[in-house]
């Protein structure tokens, strides 16, 4: 509604505006069909008259908006009134309506009648319409393709937006939380009748063995840390399904950027137990050349980017990699893993936004395991988990039961296809529970009860669930289970022993790979270190290979 | 926190967990969840939040779980924390304390072994202090909280387990003062944080060899306490700087420049600076030990200086 401020400069302005309006209205009227020009003329007329007669001021902007808004309801109203009622309101218009081609100029006669009080704007005129016993119409009545309803959207730089007179705030969260997709129930019974949702025997057994191997590996490495053989370790208990099932759904060309609780992906792709152990012990033959902490694996050959400790740093990088894949038009996507805590980091939001804007083929997989060290998800965010955040950035998202290997497999496979075929990002939120402590530097019983951990470890174990399903299918048995576990145990123990025996990295490796070649300042610093060791051999570690 | 209700703590896992190094242990139980605030994982955001809170009257203490993560907050610290008092014409003051464990630990990997004092030293508007003993940790922390300027307090990951008898009564140390650890005659050794212990270890060896080093813990990294340092140089005429920062652009580099500018005439020998190499801190224990300056190197340097 035009604002009503009557001060003298405005009145002058108003008069000028009204004159301009009149000119405009003439021009308009001459070029449109009667339906249009009627509503428009009425609105223009109203505005010009209101300016001159009531002294209200209107800025041109307001006017423009006002005009376009009135056209819709004005058009509606007029149409209905004309078609269904006699017109007591506008006796002088009846004649102009009947003859479509007659010039409407005589309708603009500057006469302020009570008819102009029935402005075709907003709610104010509804009251007067009521009073006059008129049928009151709402915006939604304009369903048909009439010319009166053409202006229901506002054309803004971001696209068309429809109007509403209903002032309603979008709620912070919907009453019902986003549902979680699953295929098997807790005991491994299928709950879907769609046969396409299940894996073949070979794949299922491979996924299952991978999960058991990961679990065993974690157990032994964790023990090794407790015994003092390793300085640090981080387990993935409870999240084995996310690790292996997602890896199974990807191709080896898909680049993986993990956070730190996804070694299962590497395991699937062929990283050997020995290689895991070498990296953890930081010895000479490990991939990282002893430069990074344990569990910070990386393998260019297997398309698994070296893990970096700070959270969310891998997410914008994922978008960049997808961008390069897009340029190369490869049949591959990028998969970025992260936890619930990471979604608070600025990099997460920037990455999702960029991925959406650039149509980057990234599959973002969030392991919502409920905890970020001691911070629960309720203290991390107030939204309905992570899945709703995708929508805010224009990214299709889905919530899946992270402890159901089959569900995770289906979702990741579908997401990957969409990401590559449609060249757009996808967000997957895999719901699970962090059975493990955050790492060996944490004792989570300090902030959560042992019973809760035990419950999730046993009742919702992803390994048990898949095992029940494959056993019922007749593909697995206790004998094979014990064989697998014994074999894996032996492998892990052997790998740990071997890795421990290996030599530590050479002194030279402290300075190599900082740049592509050794610059002079580093060469100087290396010489300095060697000289110092030579002069004081007793003061430095003996097992240091030079 | 007891003395001033406006003092509050914010950071990741500082509340009921007590902090990753237990610095804020017991505070949440005593002062409540709002004064000891557990934030989501967004360093730039909670640093910004702390700055905003400070501008409207609170006195927050912002904790970075590891100093290295505060690199994410660099924008807030440099562009806002350091600048707003100046750009607002003195209208808004930002009495924050930004603290956290930094330095090279025991095999924490490159990303958890950052020496942020070298990156932050250039920011105008902030003060930087480094504590090294329980006594000066308490004093400097109190001084930092009471200061109306933004102060970055650098703690060291390996120094949290130190035990020392400290006075019962309240004491506040001066933020711009250096500490005379061991007076001497032959050479001035300037150091801070963990390197102080390596220097003291070397000092024992040096004393046995007949040298008399003067050891100063500079504590104030920005601005330098050139008064104490200057007096020492005028006495000994030889300077050795021992730091954990990297060679390029570290505190040692700035200190060398400052001393040369001001006390060049008093020096009998060029300033020697022992620092870490310009490499990311490796994880392997043996390699990591090599990146940090060790006592034998300090002894050798002093011997060379005093020749």
C-alpha cells in the first residue's frame, strides 16, 4: 500500500507524478486488450487520483510494484465481478466493457467516485467489498490461464517468485524429521520387497569380509597403542558399514577425500595390512615416509588423498578435484567423507555452496555418529541433522541408515550415478553411532555411559546385521567366520611385527619433498644438523639412520 | 572468573570435558554452561563471536584446541581483533585473551605442531606473551585477562604437566616484561616457552665448562622487552637466541633485527640464532627431535660465540 506522508514537497512531487501517471496510463491503454487495460487503467487512475486528491506520496518504485501487484488481484476481481455480478460499482464502465474497442479515454474523467475506494490492492478493499455484499476472491482462485492472472510472479534477478498475502515464517525445523532409508532391519531381515535393492553373493561377501578385516585391524592396532608400540590410533568401530559399503559402490577412478575414520575405503581398494602398519609406525618404507601421524593414510595409486588433521579442509579441495574432473570430462566423481562436527566448520558451507554453483560432481558423505569428541550433535547444530543443510544450498540430499550396509551401498551407487550423469553434487547423511572413543587420546566413558556404548556396539552392530542376512541366505557359516577371523588376526599381527622392525626414516627425508628440489637454505640447515650430530653423537637417538 | 563476572571461556570441549589439556577442568561445574561455553567446531566463528562479545562488555577467553587450528581464525584475529579499536577511533575495545597449546609436541604431526607466534607477530593491535612455568602462566594469564588489549597467550603442549610451588597471594605479572632466569657475565641467551628448559639444561653443561651464561626468558613476544634485553647485552656483549620457531620469519628473526638496530654498538660478535628448520614437523620421533633445538647445539653455539 502506498505510504501516506503528506508534506508540501511531496505534494508537488505527487502532482508531477500523477501527471506522469496519466500520461503513462494513456499510453498503456492504447496498446493492450481490454482486460489488461481495464485493470491497469483502474490502478493507474487510482494512483494518479490518489496522488492529486489525497496528497499521498508515492515513489516511483512503490508505484511500479503496486501496479504490478494490483494487476493480478485487480484483474481477477474485475473478471469475476464482470462475469458473475451486475455492476453497481462502476456504472460508467459497463459501457466501456461491452464495447471492447471503444476508447477508454472518457473513463478517465478525474471524477473521484466511491468506486475508487474499492482499490484492487491487498486486503483493505476486501472489507469494503464485504460491506458492499460483493463476493470476495482470494489469490489462489486464479488457476486458469486467463490474461488477468499473468502477473502473479515477480521477476527478480534470482528468478520468478510468487507473491502471498499470508505472512508466514518458515519454521526452523519441520514437525517430522527427514526419514531414514534402510533395507535391512536390526536383525538383518529385509524390510523391502524390491529385489533390486540387494547385493549379489560375491559382492556381499566381499563387503562383509572387508568389515570384519577392518574391525580386526582396529582392535589390534588399538591394543598396540595401549602397549606403547604405537603413539596414536583412531578406530572406526560401529562405522564399518559406511566404510566398506560406500567403497564397494564406487569405482577405482573416483577420488576419495576422507576425514580419518574411513580406512575401510583404502582397504577395499587394496591397501595391504602391511602398508597400514608401515604408515602407523612411521617407518622408512611407509607411504608417508614417517612424516604424518598414524591413520593419516594416503595413496595416489588408489585415488585416496592423504589425510589432513584439521577438519573440513578436504571439502573445498573435493570441489576443486571435481572441477578438474569436469574439465577432463572423466567418468568419475569425487567422494568426500566427513563427520557431524565438521559440518560446523566454515569450509563445509563454502564447499557445498561452491559445488552447487559450479555443478561439481561431488558426493558428500556425512558420517553422523552423534559425537564430536565430547560434543553431542544437539550442541553442534540445531537443524534436523545434516541432510536438511543440502537443500539450503540447492543440493539433493538423502538420509540413510549408516549401519545397514545394503542401504548405504544402494544410496552411494545411486548418488554416484546422478553426480556423474547430471554433473551435480549430492549430499548423503549416514546415521550411525561412534562406538569407539574419539581416539586413543580420549576416554569417552567420561562423558557418556558404558551402557549406551555397549548397546550400540551389540544391538546395532553393522557387522552382525549383515552377517545375519548373508547367513540366512546360505552364503556364510560359522566355520567361514572363524576362518576369516583367524586369518585376518594373523595378517594384522604379522604386519605390526614387521613394521616395528623396519628402519626409521633417514635424516635426509626431513628435508626432501618440502619443495620439488632442495633449496639452498634447506641444504644449509641439513648440513648444520649433520655436523651437530657428528660433534655430539651421545646426545642424539642412536637408532637414527643417517 | 570469580573476581569478574564478565570473564567467560569459549572453545571446543572446554565445558564438561574440561578442555583437551584439562586447562578448564572444573570450571563448567562451578560457573555454568554459559560462562564456560562449548562451541561448535568453527574456529573463525567462535573467535569472531568472542570478539563481538568483547566489544559489548564481556571479557572472553578464547581457546583454540591446538594453536594450529587458530589459523582458521586468522581473519578474525588480524582483521577484527587487532584493528577494531583503531578503526573505530577508540570507541570499541576488545579485551580478549586468545590462548591455546602450541609448539612441537611428542609426535603430533605437522598440523598439530605449529608455532603460530611467527605468523601472528606482524598483526598490529595485539600483544603476544608466552608462558613457560606455572608461576608465569598464572601471572601472565591474569594480566592478560585484566588487560584491555587483545592478548594472545602461547602455551606449550609439553609444559602442562609441570609442577611448581607458587605464592598463595594474588599476583599479576607485567605483560611486557622479560624474566631474568639466570644472571651471568659471558653471554646473553634469549629464549621463551619450552626452549627455556633446553637452555637451562645446556646452562648446566656450560657452567661445568666454565662459562657463565645469562639466561633471559623473554616472555613478551610482542612487544619485546628491549630494556631488560638491552641491559643484558650491554653487560655481556654476546647474544644467542634459542627458539622453536622456524628459521624464516620467526620470533628469532625479528628479535635479531630489533637487537641489531638498537644495540649494534654493544655487540662483540654477530647475533646467533638457533631455530627449527624450515620444514613441516615430521611425525617420526627421530626426525622430530632433530627439528627442535637440543641442548648440545646450544652448548656448541655458546662455545663458538665466546671464542
